[in-house]
C-alpha cells in the first residue's frame, strides 16, 4: 500500500529517521580511511622509501617491457632477413648445382678427349705423344709438309747390346744428284754388346735407280716427322728412324711410318737391296 508524504512535518520525520543509517555508513568509511592512513604512516615510519621504491620499480618495469618489445621486434626482423638471405643462398646454390650437373657430361667428354690427346695412339703407324705436359708438339707429314725432292737422308737402325748382340743399319741418301743406299750388319754370337766395326758381317753401298728411290719414297710417304727428343735412341733395340730434309733446322727429324705394314715392307725392300749389293760385289770381283 503506497503512502504519499503530503506535509513538511512528515518529510522531516522521514529524513531524521533515515539519517542515523547514513551516519553509520559514513562513520565506518571514516574509520577504514583512518586505519589505512595509520597503517601507511607506520609503514612509512618503518620503511621510509618503500613507496618511492615501488614507484621507481613500476617505472623500471614499464621501461623493461618497452625494451623487451623493441628487442622482440628487432629479433623478428633480423630472423626474417636471415631466413630470406638463406633462401636466396639456397636458391643460388641450387642453380649452380643444376648448371654443374647439366655441364657434367660435356666436361667429362672434354676430359676424356684431353686424356686421349695426352696419351696419344702410340705404335709405329702414327706419331707418339701429341702433347707433352700441355705443350703441343708440332709435326710434319711426308708428302704434304715435306716434299719428295727435299728428302736428303734417312736412317733405319736396330741394335741389341745384350747376349748375342747385333746391329743393323739402312741408310738412303742423296749425293751429288745421285740416289744412294748403304747398309751394315754386325753380329757378336754368344757375346754381349755393343758391337764394333770388328763385328761387321755384311756391308755395302749402291746407287739406286730413280724407280728404286720412288719405291723407297712410297714407304715413307704419309709418315710423320716430329720434334727430335733427347736420347731418343736410348733403351730398347729400336728401330730408331730419322729423316733429314732441306729446310729443317735440326728439329723435325724423328720419323714414324704411317703403318706397321709399311714398316715391314720397307724392311723386306732393304734386305733385297742389301743382297743386291752382295751380288754386285761378287760380279765386280769376278771381272
């Protein structure tokens, strides 16, 4: 049931009746504030700089948080840059590897070709080593670089200085516009070498006909004359082959046949010529 206050007396009575409640609440708040003030006063007396230190600590904590935040940002930025550089380096390394793998067959083929040139083909049919320690050795080909009419002297020599020593030399040369052939055979049976002139068993010199010189030239044609090496006739039993020609300055003299077949045919040709010199010598003695 609602009651309406209509007179000033009634309003005053209501206010008076309510005032003790507000007074009690205000008294309680005053007591709490007084107690807090006394506690703070006692704390200030016991710890005079406590609140100042707390304030400074708070400020330091705030600055620490600021520094930590800046440090985190810098670290994150640096980490991002390092990751980017690492990715770039990894990408470049991958490209280099890809190029290397792609070029590997070509490089292997070039290395194989270089080894073949360095080793040479050997044998008597072709020149020996074409390259020696990376330096090219120049060569001359008979019939292309050396003309037939330029050939002045050719030596073929085999020798064994071991037990049952022997020595054989064939020489083709020009003299006063003539084509000449010389041969000498030495043998030392059941003895060691080297042989001397006392061991000569067969020797002779004849003048060749133009067709015989042409036949000789057919054997040496397309052969290779290269740089003469020091002590090329040392070791082994040969044959040691030397071709001398006009225009040479004691350099391109070491000879090798185009093929082993030509060498064998040349040796057979020389044996026939040597036998012919013996037949001619006998005929001269009979006359």
